[in-house]
């Protein structure tokens, strides 16, 4: 991680990781006024985002399959290459609690412009229990002859942050989620216009069609 800005006090870290500001001294005699002040400060915690990286990542690809005239169903089972996860960790790899993770990811969603709620996009992006997408079990139908490859991908978002809670010193962390997932089918003998080397469709072609196939060449 590139950002190392110091650490919260032991009390503040415990509150942060538990997703709540409730924290007591060794004597458990914190006054109601002090507890209320700490709660208010942490509810208004501030995130600063750095190194925001959005990229399409190939998550699965099937072996190429050749079909004759008229096409048909692709039957090769995709191989999983990458399993997207929703995670928020603090410096030294300490994993955040559910409430703190959600708050951080909602903040990151706002940072990248994913704040719409009409289709639950914001909540899915911030859901630490969000299941990873799995390759479609349904058979894909194609028309015509050719050598085809089935693949899937996600748009993954990773960013570093500093979190300030009240008057405590900032703590550094990293958040990861994904915004969308998709799938497609390519034909090995057809070139793919405007696809970079990092594009999932190009990577799928290289893996399954081979480097000499037209679909693999820029």
C-alpha cells in the first residue's frame, strides 16, 4: 500500500472495526456526554480517496469450441480465473466490520459517481455479503459456423483511502468492489476492433484461441 499515515488510538480502532463508536476506558466509566460526543464524531467521519483504479477484469473463459453450419449450443464449461470480492481493509491488513465497510464503500461509490439507487446499484456496490458472479450455467446459442469462446468479466474498482474520525489521527485503508458484470462470445477467426491488450475479450481470445488467431491480434 502506498499510503501510511499513522494509526488510530486502540480505543478508536476497536470502535472503527466494530462499525460503532461505542468504546469505553479501562474502568468502563465513560460519561454519557463523552460517549455521545464520540458517537457524533464517528458518524461524521471523513474519507479521502487516492489511487482510484477502475478496470475490466476477465473472470472466466471457456475452451474454444468449433461448430459447423447452422451453429448450435456452446457446451464447454467456463474456467474461473478471478473471483471478485467486496472488501475493506485498514493498514496492516485488518479487515473492517460490516457497518464500517458499508460506509466506506458508499463513500467510494459517491467518489466514482455510482450513487443511483433505482436498481440497487449503490447498495450492491457497498454490500460486503454480495455474492461473486459465477459463469452462466445456461447454454449459449450461436448462429453459423465458427470457433467460439464464451467468457465473462467485471468492472472492478480498487482505491486507497484515509479515514478521519473525530479528533483521532487518520488511518489508511483500501476498498475493493465491482460495479457491473457481463459476458460475451467471441469468434476466433474474426478480428476485434478497438480492443486493447487489457480488454477482457482480447485476453479471452489469447487464452483460448491462441496468439496467432485474428481475434487475439490488435
